[in-house]
C-alpha cells in the first residue's frame, strides 16, 4: 500500500504545452523515476523514455513539494541519428492521488549546447490506482 501523500507510485500526467501532452510516470521510493510517452508523439523528433531523480524539498500545508528532473535522448525521425537530449525539470505538490505544478524543458543539441529553454508548462497528474 502506498502512502497517499507520497509521490511514490504510477501517474498519468498532462503537460498541455509539451509537444505531446500526455505522459506516464513511475516514481520509486529510492529517489528515481521513469517517464514515457509515445515516441512519435513529438512530430519534430523522436524521444526516448525519460529517466530521472526526485526528492522532497519541502511541504505546503502538509502536502509534499517535490523537485524532479529527467533526461530523454532525441533522434532525427528520418535518419535515426542522435541529435541531442531534452532535460525536463519539475516542481510539484502532491495532493493525495493528484499532483500539480510546473515543468521547464530544456533542449540540447548533440554537442551539449542549449538550443531552447526554459520552456514552461503547467502539469497535473492523477495516480493510477486499483479500483
């Protein structure tokens, strides 16, 4: 059984300003997490699954505030060549089976040069639970 005030668990997340707004996320109790969405959901380039880290950085009225960051690799859709990476930072507040907050995306080229960002989007998520 998961502590409903913890980020630990599986979430359906919506980031309306992302290239593809729907994401699945799994937060482990070990401070790591995984993110996934369809690789062709981003029409400009192909994204890998994202892997990252998280930590609770405070609380807001007894609700956990979490900082998280994940990295995804990017490939050219037509050639499959590595073209860089995306780094997405999150600051979210957990409200039981929901969380909300903000994300900031940064886009880097294959040499590590920042191309775009921060690109902000609000985020909202719902925990996946057994009925």
